[in-house]
C-alpha cells in the first residue's frame, strides 16, 4: 500500500464490470475511462466526488443519468447521485455535505455500477455542470473495500476529479489538478439529444506509413466514436498516387457508444513498384454503412514512404533503479519478463543510483552506480524511458498497477521508423581485458549533414555481492503476476543477482564523428569502439566488472537533435548479429533477402536469396531484363 497526499492506493479486490454502451437507443456514455484502481483517505465519514462537464462539443446534450462505480456495499450508506452548477456545502444532521442545485437522487449501494436516472434530464450549457455522488462510510474495515471506495481511471484531466471528505478534504478540492498522477473518476454520465447523432466518428491521428517496394502500404489511424450506436464498421475514401479508392473496415470488436472512445485500425493501399515518398489523402465517409454524421475531423493525410527494405526497429528501455528503492524490484522483473517474451529483439538496461537528495542534485553511495549524468531527467524511482523519448513505468507501462503493461508500449514503439539496419560484432581479448565492438549500419536513405551519432553501453549480465541487499516493498503483496513471485515471497531485504546493469559507456549523447557526414543508402558504414575493463569502475572508483564473459554491448543510433534513439542492437562477446540475421531470414520465411539479410521486394535489383517451400535456398541476380 502506498500512502500519498492522504490517499491510500490499492489494487482491485472486487471486480467492476464495465458497461459497453448506454441501455437505451439514442443515449451515449461520457466517461474518463474504465476503472483502473481504487483510492480512498482511509477514514470513516463523508465521501463526495465529482467531475465537471464542460466540453463545448457537448453543449445542448442532456444529462439523463449517472452510473456510479461502487466497489462494495459493505459499510456504505446514504448513496446519492446528483447534478449541480456549484459545489456548495451545508451542515445537515451534523454533517457537512453538498447541496446540489439541479438534481439529486437517492439509491441503494451495491457492488458494481449503480444507475441513477433523473426525473428531468438537464441540458448542458457553455457554463458547464458538475456531476457527482456522495455516500457515507459507516464503519472501518481491515479490508480495502471501505478504506479505498473511489473508482479511478488512469487518465489526466484537470476537471476529472473533485473531492470532499469529512476529514482530509474539508473543502471541495480539485484533486485532479493537484495530484494529476492519480487519474480521474470512473463515473459514467448518460447523455442524449442535442449534438449527438446515431452514426458518427472522427479521425484523431495517424502515423507516417512505411512499406517495401512491391508491397501494399498499410495506413494506421486512430478514430474516435461520436455516435450513440457505437461503431461496427467504417468506410473510407482515399486518393493515392493519382488514383482514387474505397476501403471498408470491419472492426473485430465493436467500439461501444462511449463519447470519444478511440480505436486504432488499418486499411491497405495499392502496392507501389518503386521507391519514393508520396501522400495519401483520406476521408471518413461512413459509419456502420451510414453517412458519417460528424461535421469535423473526418479527413486527414499522411506520408507514405517506400523503400527497397525496411529496417527492424528495436526500441530500448532504459530503467532507473537502486538498492535502496523498495518499489524498484518491479523494474528488474519487467526487464526479465520482456527478455523472456522477446528474446531476439528486446533491449533493456538498468542504471543504478544511490538515494538522491530532495532536489536530486546529490546521491548516496551505491556500489552499482557508475554515473548520475543520465540521458533523461529522473525525478522519481522506479522509472524508465523508451528510446529516450517516452517516460513510463518499467513494469506497468501506463496500465493498471500490478498489471504487466510495458510490453504493449514497447511493441507500439517498435513500429516507429528506423532509418538504418544496425548490426554489431563484439569480441573479448584473449587476456579478457579489452572489449571491442564493431557496428555496421545500412541506411535506407541518402544523408548529408545528418544529426545521427553512435553511442555504446557496456552492460553486466550478472552481478552479485553478499553485502548488496535489495530493499523490497512487495513482501506478501498479493495481486501481482506470477513473474513477481520472487519478491512477493521474499523478505524486506533480499540478496539478488543483478542483470542488465549499465556499468560504462562511450558517451551520453553519442560520439561526434562516429558516422560520416555523407551517407549513401545501402552502402555499409562501420565504426569501432574499445574499452579496457580495468578502467570500468563505479562512482567511488571501485572495480565493477566481476566476470568478463558475462558482459555485453549495446549500440545506440541516436538523433542528436532530439536525443531520440532511432535504433539499437546488442551482442555478447563472440557474437556477430549480421550473420545471424541472414541465417534467420533464410530459415524463416518464403521471402527474398539481400546479401545483408534485409528483406527486399520482388522488384528489388541486385543479388538476392529466396528460400522455397522445399527448404532450398536459391540465389538470384536481379536486374532490368535479367533475373537469374
């Protein structure tokens, strides 16, 4: 349990089903999201919470009712749902409670969603409206059901969580604004009428599209529901390379009738037979086979870039941790679990640091710390950064506490375009005193005066000492996935083997001049880095290498203008990833590859290999009018 700002933080001990849509035709749910966690002040007395409805796109819609998410009815009384234009408190029967000025309905508490229907629907105006609920906790309990009764979604919005309680928050407080990291209420508001139509959706965002010559580019975009019927299918028109086309996308799971509920989908464009960059313009013309009733946000465009081959992007997760940090073990487990699930592609490292001062300007002694000059800002532990661009929890990602969510974020990040294939060969000298790393890069674009640099990290795969005790807050903390069992079953101070610990590097932001200023596409460029293991020490000058055979090197391709890692690769001593990739490609799929193992389209020129169904590998020399 975590106590912060007077609120208790806890996991889900009782299930709370999420409704998929409103019960009646023509109605829609407005909510910040499904329940992710529960919060509470741990006190007996009054609880009152609310959200403020002030979205200008909902002006004219009517509030018909509420769905109040309740964890339990145990020890709960006086539940009521209400609407008010002002949050005013008055003393009633010795209790300070809110006096709604629009509507209020008393209901019986129960586990799950408690539905409230107002006798007269209230129309939303530009001035906004508070929707909320109140109840009393009549008795304390060892269980978390009454001490943490408020269902919260992991969404940030300054109007998403107002709170008043009889002790901790004696006046109405904008909790979402003061403590945004806790999220917003999972309260659901039932709307109808006004601007709401049956079949409506808008385009929210799209990403650049990348494809290989001869293959169909796939457009990926996110849409948001605006209709009271939800979304089962979407119809698009598009213009691409001078041709017009249509796409009918049927969703595997319908989007519920929830305002602005988003879904990511794809549709394919015609294949392109040459390299180049163009644009696709698209319009969301239909929803569920009916004309799209949305009046804004229905069209968009994105870039389509076609290459002879597309490098695989291996996103790197850099975690920040320490022996002193009781909640940090989940980060180490997150890295181990990702390696188990993605042994060939996942790259994760840990930076250790001593206990920081309040302003993070100084750190206590930490035997595994070699620097505090981190590539990203670190102001709490544990934390991590994906490709040095996105901060996230190294186990949960942005998902519910106790949920393994980092995988989803990492996979999404791996979709980002990588400008080059990266290969790495690592050797250890015969006397085991020098590590040499040679990287080879094949860019798919021509470059001049580019911002790219290389950085090398030396990583220890196994470090252990009897004097190193890992602080552990997860003892007997139920509800974690099985991969956390070692710490849940362990003590408050534990001896553990530390893996994937960064113990040295070539530079923080990349070596200037590590790549030539001018680079031609598909012409390999190489760079070599060496480090003497006798020079590898921690921040106190103590040797940190324990076994030279249990080291590996990570090479990062960094865009120095943004600090973004655009691709990465790792290898152990005696390993060369270039050969391994070629062998892997030839063994895996009936696809053509070039000499470096890069996948190429059917119209690619030059020497290529293809593995046929009988397992035989055939070599081709492909050129205009010549294929042999």
